[in-house]
C-alpha cells in the first residue's frame, strides 16, 4: 500500500472507515465524488481494468460511479459508495501529478500515475468548483510534502531505542 497502486482491495473496516497504514493520517474525506470516463471518448482506465472482471461495471462508461475520496498523508483513495470493493488506492510514491482540466463532464480532477504503476489517468468530478480546487491543492501539497520526506514502509519499533521525530516514535 505504501509503494504500489492497488485496485479492488479491502480498504475499509467493518465500520466502513478507511484502514489506515502505520504512520498514515487521514487529512480529508470528500463525499459525492464521481469517477469519470476519459475525455477522448475512451473508457476510464479504472473501468478498463475491471471490464473483463466485472460485467456490471460496463454502465460506468456512460455514467461513472458515485463514491468517496479519502486523502491521507500517504495516498489518495477512492471507492464506490454502492460497492466499496470497486476502489483504487494511489500512493504518492506512484502519483506523478494532480491537476484540474476540462472534460466532457465539466472541470475534472485528474490524477496521473507513474510509468511503474501503469501510467493510469484517472478523472474525478468534484462539485462545487471551490471544493474541486481545494481538493486539488490539498493533494498537490501532500504530494510535494511526501516527495520531500517519503514514507516507504512501516517502521520497526524497538524497546531499546525510541525517539520522537515529528510526533512519531522511532
């Protein structure tokens, strides 16, 4: 989860809360986020990934899926409100950029992933416009912070030597 982009994995606990990784903190939760098809009339890459596995997702090409986006200090997570197993978890290590661009659905939040994670281009509709801009700026700020001080794995704690670094004990 720290290094690889994951799709259709268990992200939520029994209370439908995001299962946080070690050193991970939730920064924002945005309800009512639509996962979109691409602007060129192609299917969304997230949809393309699932197409062979889930025939019920075919309607996604035309309408998208309403879901929830959770932003943490380590990753961006989106999952469908009606089916939380239809999801994507994008660690900042694999996120190349976050931007706003025009789409056939209006302005969209676009997340570009790295070559190592398949160069996915994922589009999301966030309304109203102010919330879209705030979400994009939040992800960009957290991406920059992560790139300055990346988290690659879960730290190993020892009882002999523990020191407080930025609120985390090592």
